[in-house]
């Protein structure tokens, strides 16, 4: 468990990734999570009744970390704000890298879990656009959310292979993905909405 994780939710997320790193997704048991987090099983049941709830908690805490680091009225170009938001999300994931990489590897053999996680992605991406002060309302907003999900998945693929300290390859992949998204937005005549 992370030494800085003191609140129960952070302890649970740290425990989730510790257990997944050691045992894989299919080796995750709630007893192992309780032991790794130091929380009683009854408390774990109250907070996260299933392993999928633990993944949702992780997503919510990653969203929260990005939102708490957001400065209102930051100005600049929407693209730059989106770049900043997604790199802050990567930074928030770094402490859990080993477990997340193990989960992503396990997803190749678990298409149902992959589909469940993909269904959760738009909610987080909508919050990332909100953090970047980009409009998410209406049909154009829905297209922006879907586009950002694609950008995120391309960036995540690069991050999986990126073992550098400065995350240069991940940043370069994000930049390229944003280029493609901007081209698609121009084709669809979507303004940045922000």
C-alpha cells in the first residue's frame, strides 16, 4: 500500500493495484484487498461491494485528482488545456503503474471486462473536458467526449510502453492523437466549444 494513502478510498485504490500487480485481475479477492488496505472486510463491503466497484472508485479518484488540479479560467487554446488535463491524469496513474499495466494485459483475455470498462470511459472523458473548459453539451459535446475517449486510448497505448521518467513518448503520442482529433473536428465542423 502507498505510504501517502491515508483516507479509506485512497487506501482501497492503492490496495487494488497492489493486488492486481501481484496476482492479476483474476487473482483479485476481496480478502486480499482488505488485507492490503488494512480495512475490515465489512468496511470494504460497505464501500466497494465488488471488484468492478473498486475500478469505478479508481476512475472517480483519477477524475478528482485532475479536477482538483484545475485552475478556473486558465485561458489559452482548448488543445493545450486538454493536453494538460490528460497528462495530469497520466501523472495521477503513475503510482499505480504496475497494477494498471497488469490489468491492461489481463483485459486481452477478458473481453467482457474490457467492454464494461469502455462503457465507463465516456463519463470520465466528459469530466476531463469539463476540466479543460470545453463544452460537453448537446450532440457536439457528445462527439467531443467520444473523440477524447479515442485520444485517451491512443495515449494509454503509448503510456503502456513508456518507461521514461519524463514520459516524453506518452506526451508525443498525446500530441499526435490531438492532431488527428483536430483534423476530425474540422471535418465535422466542430469548434472546440470552449
